[in-house]
C-alpha cells in the first residue's frame, strides 16, 4: 500500500479584478510545490465568490493554466475532479483569480491535494 499525505490550500482572500484576460495570483498562501521525492494529485476544489460578477479560479501548473473553475456571482462550487493526473516532483501549483476590471470581492478557496 502506498502512503499518502493530504495537503490543503485554503483560505478567505480579497481580490480586485483586472479583467478576465488578466488573472492574478490570489494569494501567496495558495502556492504549493510538490516535494522533490513525491508526486501529487489534485482531488477537489471548493470555491466561493462574493462579487456581483462571475469570476474564475485558474489553477496554474508551472506558470501555465492547468484547470479553470468559473464561479457565479455570489455563488459557490464544489468540483470533485474525475480526471486526476499525476503532478511530478517540484511542480508548482498556484491559484489565480480572474474577474472583470474594477470588480472587487472575497474568494473562499478549499483545494484538496494528495501527495503520494
């Protein structure tokens, strides 16, 4: 049996939109690097959006978009990931937010990761 360790990227964060085409890092607290001797898998994302406009969370893998999660205005989502790929050692995962320019709000994020 393979030992696994759960990891979580979680928190409540304010944001200011710069346009849907200009997503920005939501918080440095939402950056995860796979340890050099492990692999990891993203298992789920839960997110909430207090803004009066649609926003999206972009999971970035080594600086490139990996997954996009739209969250409705004043809404929330829970996405159990059915397609789970291995993230190799030293992969960097970051959570960006995209919102219309000038829109501000609060994002609630809970991402589950398992290290194997």
